[in-house]
C-alpha cells in the first residue's frame, strides 16, 4: 500500500509554517492539513534558516545534474565529430587509391 509522495506548493508550506510560528501546535496543524508533524517541523526549520530561499524547488540539484549531463554529451558530440571527419578523409583517401589505375592492370 504505497502512497504516492505528495507535492506541496511553496505558498502552502509558508502558510503552514506561519500558522505554526504564530502558536498553533504542530499536531493540530498536522490534523488540519493532513501533513505529518515532523514535516511541519522540518519546514519550520528550513523557513527559519533562510525565508527567501526556503521551499524553492529542488531544481538546483537537478540543474547541476543536467549541466553535467549536457557537458558529457557535448564532449561525446565533439569526439564523434572528430571520428566522423577522420573517417570521411580516410574514405576519400581510399577511393583515390582504388580509383588510380595500377600498372599492368587490364581493367579499362
């Protein structure tokens, strides 16, 4: 019976934290908003640390991972471009060698 993890908006979290900090108990808010009290306490700690950056999406971590992935793919594209250029030149060189008539050849 796994429950899907719920996502709460920044506004909702701030509303709950402000109610908690105004004196409403965490247990009471827990019942009212159907959120575990430990989650409310964690939200409150995060909000107290830095209200401006509190509850921002975790995109910072995702962005960093995406940037690393993009850099990795760009390196791969560069390497494959070099290989492609090398193979094109090798094919061109091979065509030149094969199309040059050899002495003693009876082919027209």
